[in-house]
């Protein structure tokens, strides 16, 4: 009969990592957050190797979120998979999957695995335009990066929604919902915003003036041409897009 004590089970699992995950951005950490296995891609991505601890991750927001979620997984003591989509910087997001590895023969927790992938925001509107050949506006607007920098975070959020086909009324409803459901710590900033359709109309007019847009249709085309549908605004998404603990890990047994 095979020996599936924790030490042996852990050894078998770690021996398979290079074959199964060597080409991925993948790592295995101990319950003390020490890195016990790291693929080359993970080392390149984080700068961490087997001599490091997750506490050494440079990005403090990402570090705190990963460690917090690992603690939650360990407290739950189940083989669930946690998925997070975190902002690394600017419009750059990463999808991070965490799995708690449990020896099914002893029911003891052994490791947590981390898999990191770039988060790709599906560009459905551009796909529709490519397939139909549709143009909202035939006249090309000047791509003025300096003017783009003049947009406030609130205006960038409105641009994101415009690029996804929201009407001014739908934007007003969406912002109102965000304002109502945002955490109390952010209410002071949000409470100063007017979210009626009239207020959004004024904001869109202001955006058109900043970007020198002759019409709303020209503005939407300009936003699509500059991939605003991919520029996930902090006003709406903050630093974290998705968090769930509902998928069963496939690594709970060998």
C-alpha cells in the first residue's frame, strides 16, 4: 500500500509541478507563505523565488489581497478555488487563482498554489464593428493625448460607459447605483456628484469640449478608436474586479 502521509504526498505533488506548470506563471507556497516552488515565469513576474516569502511582493495592494484570501481559504479548510482580478497598475490587471492543497488521506492542509494570468478584457464592440463595417462617424478626430489627460476620473468612467454603448440615461442610472452601494469610506467623494440625466448630459458636453468632438457620435467613435472600452476606470472598478470562492480545486487529490 502506498504511503500517503503528508511528507510523501507533498513530495509527490511538488515533483509534478515542473511537468504540469513549468511553462505557466505558477507557484506553490507553504502555509507560512514561504515559496516552495516557483516557475521561471512566476519568478520573472514577481521577482520572488524559493528563498522568498509572499510578504516580499512589492505591490502592497496585491500582496495584502493575496495574503488575506489565503488566510480565508485556510480558515474555510476546503478545496475551493479563489479567483481574483486585481489591478497591477494603470489599466493593467492580472487574474490570480488560489488553491488550497489538502492531503485527502489525512485531511491536513499542505500548500496553497498561485496561478497568475493576464486579464484580457473582451473587446466585443470592436469585433462588431469589424464584422459589420459599421462606423459611427466618418470624420477622424485628432488623437490628442494631452487632452485625454485633462479628463477627471469621473469623466473617464463616463467615457468607458459611452464606449460600451450606454445611453446618458443608462449612465445616470449606473452611476447612481454605484453611488448608493459604494462603501461608506468613499461616500464623501461620491455624495458631491450629481447623477441625474441632466448632470450626465452636462458631463458629456464637457468631455466633448475637452476632446474637441463635433458630436456625441464622433466622441463614441473616438473613444472606441482609443480603446476606452478597455480602460477600466478606478471610479467603477477600484483595484479589484472579481472575487469568488465557488470553484472546486482539482488539486485536492492525486
